[in-house]
């Protein structure tokens, strides 16, 4: 808003036809540039000691493995038929292969291996992911941390692939052994046939001296 100032013009020392008069001088203020203030959300994350990270990862892995064996909620999520009284190892077997904790202790990646048919694997992985918040709450009670980390379940099929590779190598080894046995057996039979032929061609009385 413009500001209104009154200025008094002094009388001119020289003769002037007009007397001194009061005038109003309007002073316009300098335009103020107003820009949007941008607030930068800067999060300061403290990185934990690598040794501390490893210790937390081992503890979380131990607690999760124990929960898979004792916690009914987690067991029923992994194997729904267990709630009906069926053997919990009937269709799949779930094990934790590795646990990786981020440097700021805020995210935990849990690698899970599921042994079983394809449907059992899908049910187990989906059940674990659906109980991620429940697992996080339980870990908050078991592991003493300032902030309970986020839990992410990831399927690990490296063991299954390794088992397949080992099975293929064993099969190749067995096939090679069988082929070698067949070759040795055939060679031995051919040698016996040659010996029989040599014996049949000889005169049985050759080299024998009869004395009357």
C-alpha cells in the first residue's frame, strides 16, 4: 500500500508570484518480491557400526527362526492346513537362509527358502508377507532397538537351484559309470570269445607223445 507523506516547500527567496504552498508527495514503496518458501525435508540418518549391524542381523535371524517353530500365528500363515491339525511339514518346509540389515537399522531383508510344491511355496511366501507387520511388532518386543525396523520377506530359491544342479551332476556321473561298466563288460566278453576260438582251432592231440 502506498504511503502518504506531507512535505513543506519553503518560500523562494526570490520574488515569486505564488505564495508558498503545501503539496502532498506520494511515495510509492519499492515492490517487495515475495517468493514461495520451500522447506527442504532433510532427514539425518545415523549409520550404525558394521559390527553392530551384523550382531543385529544375527539376533533377528535367531528370533525369526524361533518364531517359525513356536509362533502359531506365523505357522498358520505359512501353512494354513496346520490350523486343521495336519502335519505342518505336509506341503512345504520354510527356513530362513539369510538376514540383511541396512546400515541405518531401518530395513531388514529376510531371505526365505521354501521346500515343497509350487502351490505350497506361493502360499508360504504370501502368508509371510501378509504377517510382516505382526512380525515387526513381535521383534520390537524381542530385540532392543530404538526403532523397530521394517521387515521385508524375499523368496530365496538358490538352494533349490543348487539341489537341481547337484542332482543333474549326480545323474551324469551315474550314467557315465554305467556306460563304462557296459564297455568293460563288452570288452571282457570279446576276450573270452577270442580265447574260446583259439582253443577250438587247436588239435587236442598236438604235442602229446603216446608210448606203446
